[in-house]
């Protein structure tokens, strides 16, 4: 019974984590109506930029650099857009946008107009219009303002509604960030986390965002009514843009569009200071609320010990102590079940041809000895949301990025004790999953009662299978998460040994 339960838990964890990786569904905050249309973009939009394959190849002379202590941005001059940027305070992490914050019209060609410490201005002029695009950098580092001025130079009226393209999401297999990319679009009623692999149109967008594993771009228009559009360029590329309502300019008339922008880490404290509504962009998945609570607790423990590895170990101890009464009950229930195994084997032999009667007699045996066969389930069930929420947090939290512990260089990645030769079937030697599998194997061997019954062979197979399943499932998971599981399992083993010594 207990082995089947543990196997079911192992398979459940594996399936749930795999499901979280492979599926990206819309997540809704607040239950109010919002318009979402899966349709091509309206025909009134200007001609769109070329596919990203051509956008990525920029001549070095077309690049304009902006550098601060927090941002290093490469602007592409003809598009007046961001090619990519790095974050000096985060190991020079590169965030690729592919002509981010560009105007969706391939006929426009911008030139640098002025560069100061606080601003970079680009302009385009033709017979019909003059467009000025000014980036204003603030003292907060990750906050940027964008001003877009459009003036009618023609003798007649001019219709304008240039879309602002936030950037491109690249889902190519070679892109290591592809499985972490998603978009967030907010209206006044709802915040949506959406699949960016299909065309979408969302009316009355308040702000829009795209992100990879650790960093994000958030854009909020300051005036006007905007539509958020997701365009699928091909199976591997999608763009997200904000399109204003059509404006008609009289000769000489000018319109100014302003955008507040965040370009930085998915750090709730930083984002919340700029705009609390933007905090919804930092989303960890199905157990988002639990993930955020656990991260806050880990951050508090980190403030005490100044190391994320020790904080995880302390967190494991806290969870263990909270669940200790239930764990003791679980282990005593397991021990009582073991004592009843000889009686169950006798019943199995007696009613080997009558399964319903066997089940009935076993339940009667449990009632007689006051044993609850499911008494050990509750601690495992209570741990399941913690396991999944922690895994989701360790996958995305910027707090654990490049956090080291002992030989581990990054607790958000596998522990990678050694890199193996390319010809080997695995690229790296990860010790923590192997230790977890070994610990589970020893636990199975130590606490599985010897038996000569027909089920002995099945128990032997289970003893081998469960460690293999866990070791395989955990091998490429974040080392911080595996560390938590390992410490928790070790504490449970020590407690089980102590209880077994009690006569």
C-alpha cells in the first residue's frame, strides 16, 4: 500500500512538473469580461517589419550604444529600436528583443538626432510626415520613457496609427530561453498570461509585457486607447505590439504618444516601486501565490544566513518541524502496517481466488487493529503544493540566479559537479539527484519487511524502480529544489530510524 502510494506520488510530481513545462494557458486575475479575438491584425495597420531573420543582422555602423551602471543597450539606428541589451549587475545577462520598441512600418528610416546622458533621439522625415522618437532614461535605472511625436507635413489630412512593437519571441529549439518566454497583457478588468504562439487581439490594453526566464519588458501607454496584438510570423517567431486608435492629423498638426517602460529583472520589489500593477507580470505558474510566499520566506532566511543554499536547508527544517506531528503519525502507521503484513499474506493465500472477499477481510483486519491504511497520506499530500511551488519559483526567480552553494554555481540550474565528454550520453554529472536516488534506495531496503510471499518479487522491483524514477525526474531540475527534497528525505529517514527503535 505505502509503496504504491509513494510510486503514485513520484509519478504525480513527474507528470505535474512536465505539464507545467509543456503547457502555457491563459491565466486570468479577476473574473470580468474581456475581449480576446484570435484573428489576423486589422487591415488598417501599416506594413509590418520584415521577419526577424533579417532583422537580427544589423551592420555594426548602424548600432548606437547606451551604457549605464544597470543597462547596456544596443540601438539599431535605421529602426530607432533596441537590438539587445545586457544587465551589468547580473553577470552581463543578455536580453534579446530583436528590434524592440520599433515602429511597425518598414518604409521608415530613422537617423540619430541627438545623444545626451539622459536622452537619445531619433527622427524620420519624408514629404508626408516627420516622426521623432525620444528615449528618456531615468535615475531609477530600469525605467525608461518613450515619446513619439508625429507631425503632418503634407497639404492634406494624414491618418496615423503606428503600432509600437515590443519585440519578438523566438521559440526555436536552439534558443535556450524559448520555453520560458511568454507575454502578459492587462486591461482595466483583467491581467492575462497568454500563449504567444498564435495570433491574438485584445481590446483596451492597459499595458503589455514580454519576458524570458529572468528579465522582462513592460510597456504602458500614457494616453489613448490601444489594442494589443500578437502576430505569429512563423511557427517559431511571434511579435507583440500595441496599436493606438486611428488619428487624423490636419496639415501641420502634431500628435504626441508617451509610454512608460520597464526593462529589467523580474524582481517584485523593483517593479512594485514603479507601478504596483506591473507586479502581475512576475508569474510563477499554477501555484503562483504559494511560490511567492515561499520565496518571501526564503528571502527572509537568506537575510539571516546570507547564503541561499543554507536558507533552503533552514527552510527544509522549518517545513519538517511544522509537519513533524503528522510525519510521526505517518511513520507509526507505516510500522503498524508492516506488523500486519504476515496476517495480510495469510489472508491472501486463503482468498487467492476471491479478491472481493480478500479486500473485505483486509479492511476488517485494519478495523480490528485500529490501523488506518491511508494514515501516511496527509504529510505527502501537504508537501505536494510546496514541491511544485518551489520548483516553479526556482525555475524563474531572479533571486536564485547564479546563487552558489558549496560546489554548486547556480541553484536555479542542475548542480553540475563535472562536465562530461561530449561523446557520453549525458553532458554533466549532477550529484544531488544521484544522492536523492541513493537515499531513497537505502530507505526502501531498510524499511521493506522481508517476505517470502508472492508479492516479494513485486516489492523488489518497486525498490529498484522508485529511486530510478526519482533520479531520472530530478536529474535536470534546479539544484536548489533537489537540495530541498534531499534534506527533507534525509530528515524523514532519521526520524523513521528513531521511531523504529521505540519498542
